């Protein structure tokens, strides 16, 4: 199994602009004055972000508000990169659906059909299905658990990406630990579900997750400004918006 997915623990995708922030900002588009006025009011109240409204033919409104980095003090721009974070789960689910359509993945097949015991040594590997991973009903241990009054960041997220590349991957470590509940018992939003789906996608495709995303989603849609963030990405690109 490739390490590229596992080194980007949260499967973060970043939307990356071709320009750098040192270049002139694109002109504001404001064919909807009422939207502009409403968003200016929101910005005065503290809103930060980029707003775009358009139809099939053209952009009707596009403007940036607030700061991209509060500590550094530089402003948002329409061409700034933005982390997709958990929106990337939708990309993973899309690729899983493509593999189902191609007959390479079965929704009600267990994880153990696709990952060996060495790759995913969880006790419930033969009971957790692909459908349950997609629907967040697997019962896997949750990486978001374990925060404390002293440290609001759960232990799973306190390590570095570099350390995760050198040590055991999440599918052999945290996500393969004791289940929080029985598979199918109830819904609980859980990053382990999609870490595992990403590993299965790599296994079935025989390619790193970043390449699978590029081949199946980015290149067909000509999304040239999207790439896998962090060491798993092939390039160091423009600094993303961090809030």
C-alpha cells in the first residue's frame, strides 16, 4: 500500500491559485449590488472569505473580504488557495462510487475483502462494510476523541505528518484499535471511516491517492489548481488561507 494517502492524515485537499499573492489582485466583479451591500455588512461584523455568485454564462459577483491570515495580517484574495478539509470526503465517496459502478468495489462487502489483516488488523474488519464506512456507521475508534481541558486537540492530531510517515499508518494504528461500538449501531462522524476508504481506493487502484484523485476527478474536470496538500503533494505551492 502506498504511503502517500497515509502521510496526509486528514486527506486534505487544497484549492491552489496559479498566481502568487504578490501579483495584482483580480478586479472585483459586482453585477449584484444588493449582494455586495449585504456581504459588506457581514464583513463589518467579522466575516472573512471569498463570495462568488454566477450562472452558466458568467460570474455576477466576486469579492474577497477580511484576512486570509490574521497573524500575518494579509487580506483574502479570490485567487488564494483554500483547504477543502473534510469536503475532500466527498471526493473520496465519489471515487468509491465510481469503483462500485465499475464492479471493483461492493457496498456490502467487508473491509477484509480489500485489505489484509496486516494492512488493517482490526477485530471487526470482517464485519465492517464499505457502506458503513461511507455512512459513518462503522463503529471504528474516532480520532476526534480524547481532547481534554488541558489540551483541546485530540491526541491523534498532535503528531506531525512527518512522524506519521515514519511510524505505523492510521489504518494499522489508531483506526484499527478497539471499536467504539458495533458496526451499524449508529451514526458517528469519523475521519477513520474515510482514511480507511482512501486506503482501499489505493489498494484497488494500485496508485497513490493523489494520483487516483488527479486521474479520476481533477484532470477530467480540468481542475488544474487542486492538489493534495502536505508532503503527499508533489509540489510546494502558494500558502493557503488559514483563517
